[in-house]
């Protein structure tokens, strides 16, 4: 029988060993777990780098776009000012009377072609924006040019009429901006640069204002140095391009940004430019592909005339800083992976060695050898674990020794428990009677607490009513104070208005006094006119007498004398009428001065009344301020009463709840006493069982080794 049991135990051990081997095959080692644990932060770092790159790229693009639009906006403002200045110069020249009269054929003496030509040269010579000016006359055959390299021939107007310049300006009725003048290109010297003739040019029709007939066309060229400096000053980043587009779709850019082929366009031939022309917004942006690369295009219209400035920025330039961040992030992740792999390897080796020592000690302890001790050289948590294991073995040895000693004490305690059961039963019966009396008193306290709670609810409603009325009075008082302050502001404004009226009235009085002086001067002039008329009348009488003496020869002189006399009479009549009008003016001025004096007195009275009203309003404001303070104090006291009401009500409710809980606890205590009687009886049974277990415990403890001597 014993041999069969030993054989069965060996077979069970073999089966358990096979199961342990399978578990070890399935189980994941600490090294793999450490690598997985270290790989997870690396993955999060990579994810963080990807997210950061995306957000950084988006933020940099937004900042780049905003700054670029601001640069183009400032440049647009400058261009609008410059072009407006050039248009103003063109308008002033188109309204020049000498230019219009000469080319209209109505020039005054001294206004010839040389005079008009010199005047235009001097007018444009000092302008900071205009480089050259031209005037193409419709009639006359002579044309003006301030550019010494451009000389017009007699058929210049016919060539201009056949050019695209004439078509553009006529299509826009009055003026047009061109990026390159086809007409002027025929007269300018040839250049090696195929884009050398591109220059912002304005063409304006000039007509005779009186007749409405066209007399010619004025052409002004903007200084190339101004445009070149403006384009050079715009920096939108590496490999970016800035293009100024005129109304004729001519593109003006830096010399190095022009395509090698003059037929190729930078902007105007693409779909993005078509979308830009269809847009009604003054500014905007598009994404496009230019020369095989992704670009971002932004634009601003210059004024309301169709000119525009466009910027092309490669997206690679916008993302340059973001790409540098991406490269740095990749390098950091690679270094982090290497460092974490090495660190995981070292930690795994240290952990594996310590775990093997601990497992070996645990296996010995499981066989009953409690004298085993684990040693380690680590200075981390494993040192604490090994120390704790050793302490646990020491504690277990002490526990086994104490359990051995305590087993005898348990037998002695079991005997005493049996004796105590009798005393506990007697005490439980007396406690049950006392609990019955406590229960009846608790029920009476519960009824009293309910009555007190109902009275507190009624008091709380009255306090809430008082709080609401106090808040309403406070609101009305604040409204009255605002009305008084508003009244003070209105009266002060009325006072300032009255002062201004009084000042204006004084100015009117001064002007009326000046008018009186002027009327007096006119009276003196009328007296002189009257005296002159009298002298003229006397002279006409003498002339009539002399004409009568001359006879037939003086008849014509008599007619003249008669007309002179009539003229003198009319002068006297006119002087009398003026004298009457002046008298009326003097009367009117006197009346106005009298009314002004009365008005000034009224305004002074009004000012005194306004001052009194302001003082009255201020007194009202002070009284209302005191009233508001008293009401605020009442509100504070009322709120404190309300808060005290809440705390009192809460206390009464708490007392009621406590009484209810005490009643329930008393009931539960009676039940607990009954259960305690039953538990005492069960305790006697358990004491007998404990005696049996104590014997079994002694037998089980005997298998442990707690000292090397035993």
C-alpha cells in the first residue's frame, strides 16, 4: 500500500514538471517585457514627433502666410500712393490751359510749341516718381517728349493709333496702366535685355473741356529705379517670386526672375490667375504647381484699376524649419532607441540573476527549510526584496515558535471561555431591559423635533419675504441714484452749451460793431459820390451853355452834356437809395445789438439757474448715497439673518435625524443583544472545535525546521 502511494506521488511530480515546462514555453520573459516597456515610450516619442511636425508645419505655414500677406499689403499701399501721385501729375498736365489752348489751335500770343514743351519739361523734371513724359497730339504734327532718346516723327499719332496702347486706353475710356508700351518701344533704342522695355506706364486721354474734343494722349513712365528698389525690398523667402501685373497683363519682376523664354509667363497664363481675376476680393491666395513644384500664390489688387501684385512662395521654403525639426526628432529617436536597448539589456540581466536566487530560496522554504537566506549585491528594490524575504523567514521562524508555545495557551483559554459564557448571558438579559426604556424616550424626542422643524420652516418663509423686499428697495434706490447722476450730466452739458452760446453771441456783437464801422465807411463813400455827381451836373450845365454858344457846331457836344447830366442825376438817385438802405441796415444792426444784449442777460440768468439745479442734484445724490448705504447695511443684516436661519434649520434637521438614528440604533441594539446570546452559545461550540484544531496545529508545525541545530 505504501509503495503504491509513493509511486503515485512520483507520477504526479512528473506530470507537474511537464506542465511547468509548457508554462515556461508560453510565458514571456522579463527581458522581452522590458524591451516592450521601453519600446512603448519610444513609439509615443515617434508619435509625438509626427504630431509635433504636423502642428509645427501647419503653424509655420499660417505664420508665413500671414506675414507674407502683411508684406504684400504694405507694398500695395505704397504702390497705390505712388500710382495715385503719377495719376495726379497726369491729371494736372491734362488740365493745363496752355497745353490745351496750343494743341486746340486757340493759343494766345507767346504760347507756342517751344513754350509748351519747356513747361512740360520743367513740370516733370523734379517729380520723384515720373521718369519721362510724352504728349501725342491728334492734330498739328508736333509731339512732346521729355526723354532725349525718344524723337517722334510726323506720323507718330498714326503709329500710336495702330498700337495696342491705343486699343487699351480707348477700351477704358479715360486712362490705362501698361507694363510695356508697344508704341514707345518703336522709338526707344534697342536693348540686349528682352525685358528691358518693361516699365509701368500710364496713358491718359486729353480733351478740350470747353469743346469736349480730344486733342491728344498723355503718356507718363514711372521711374525704373523706383520699381526696382520696391521689388528688391520685398523678401518673401528663398526661391520666392514677386510679380507686378499691369492692366494689359504684362508681368514686371526682378531681372533674375524672368523666364528665359519671353513667350513664357510667370503667372498670367495659369489657372490660378484666372481664378484670381474671377474673385471679387481685394486679396486672396491659391495653391498651384509652378515649374514642377508646389507653390503658394498670394495676391493684392492695387487700387480699383485692375493692377495687381502677386507673390509665389515654394512650400518647401515655408516648411524648411519644420523639416529641420523633423530631422532632429529622427536623430533623437534613434539615439533614444540605442540607449534604451542597452539599458533594457543591463536591467534584464540584473533582474534575472536576482530572481533566480529568490526562486531557489523560495523552493527550499516550500520544503520546510526556514533557515534559508537570500544574498544580493544589488542596491535597488531587489536588495529591499531580498532583505524583506530574509526578514519574512525570520518572522516565520519566530511565528512557528510562538504558535508552538501558544497552542498550550489556547487549551487554557478554551476552559476560561466556557466559564465566561454564563456571565455574558446574564448581562445580555439586563441590557435588553434597559434598551426597551431607551426606545420609548427616543420616540418622544422624535415627536418634539418634528414640531420644532415645522415652526422653523414657517420662520424661514417670513425671513425670505423680508430679504426679497430689501433687495427690491435696494434696486429702486440704485435706479434713483443713476437718474440723479444722469440729471447732473445733462445740467452740466446744458451749462457748457449755454457758455458756448454766450461766447457766440459776443462774437456776433463784435461782428455787428464791425458792420457799423463798414456802414460808416460806405456813408463817406456815398458823400463822395454825391459830391462827384454835383460837380458832374455843374460841368454838364457849363457844357450845355458852351454848346449853345457854339451853335450848330456844338450840337453834338450838347447831346454829350445832356447824357452826362442824366448820368449825374442817376448817380444821385442811386446814392440816395444806398443811403436809405444803409439807414435800414443801421436800424437793423441797432435792434440786433439790443436783442443780443437782452439774450446775454437771459443766458446769464440761465447759467445761474443751471448752477442751482446742479447743486440741487448733487444734494440729492449725497442723500441718495446715504440712503443706499443704509439700505445696503439692512440688506447685509437681512442676509446674515437668512444665513443664520439656514444654519438653524440645518441644525434642527440634524437633531431630528440624530434622534431618528438613535431610535433606529436602539432597535438595532436590542436585535444585536439577541444575536449576541446566540453567538455566545455558538462560541461554546467553537471552543470545543478550537481545542481539536489546536491539536492538529501542533502536529502540522512539527514539520518545519527553525534552527540549524534542529
